[in-house]
C-alpha cells in the first residue's frame, strides 16, 4: 500500500521484540491512518506501536490480541495494554503454537499488515508476513535493519541492484529505504534517478514511486 491509508482500513502491526532504531520505527508509524489497529500485546514493537498510536491517534480503535490472557504478558506490556488498548481479545491458548495462532488471528482481522522487519530470517514476524501473503492480504514491510550507510556505499553496482530489486519485490515500504537509494545513485553511480531506473529496466520512468510495488 503506497502513500495513503483510508479511514476504513484495519491495520495489523507486527514486529520484533528487539530493535535498535526507535526513531526509524516511529517514522514507520507516522504515515499510518486507519479506523482500527490490531496489535500483538508483547513487549517491543507490539506495545511500542500501541503506545505511539494511542498517543498520536487517540480516537482510533486499538485492538490487542494476546495468545492466552493479558495477565500472562510481561509487566510493562500489561501496563501499555491497560492504558492504550480500547479492546482486548484473549485467545486462551497455552499450546506451543499459541503465538502463531495469535499472529494469524491478527492478520485475519486486518485489511492491511504493516510488518517492522529487519530480514533476520524466520521467526514470528517473518511467519506473519508469509501468512498475510498466503491469505492474499495487502501488506508492506518497514525495513528496521540498522542502517550502515558505508556498507551500502561499498556495494558494487551488481550487489546494489540485487539489494534494490529484493527490497522492491519484498514489498518493503519505499520510505524506509529511499534515503539509501538516493544517496547511492547520486554519490556512487553519479547519475540521475531516471537514468538509474532506465539502467534497472524501467524505461521512461522518472521517480521511484512510479515503479515501487506496482
């Protein structure tokens, strides 16, 4: 889903328990607009997002889905749920697959999924993305991998092109990687964006927004 979100959206937010760049995480929440948000209720991205949306969009509906009971959540997470959730769903599941069931329930309730993912591999966030794909849900990924610009600037053109294609094909939100692309194109390739896009196989295209997640 590109720029705009309509007030009829129900957006499920999923992400890692641990991440390093809080400012980037908040940036990934800023452009979301929905009538309802669905959160997982765990520590980290779940309750950080719940608190942020609760503060910035106080009139929104904020549903928290927990695998078993709220009382089983960590103390800090319980405090955030009590303060910012407008509705709580307790799935009362104590099985080994309780987190997977919770994640699928979140996706099933949503019209769009925003995943805060750092491409670390398999895990809860990865599995939630895969389930959203399986169900044909609209989704996008906000890249929260810690950005080391020097690493990207040292890539060969082939390596950068592979990374660029991977981000686009994975439905990574453009705003979370646009700065890296602009800097590489300008400082390393020394070409304009239309030229880079033509080099990438997009003839007659002037802006990243025109080809991203098309």
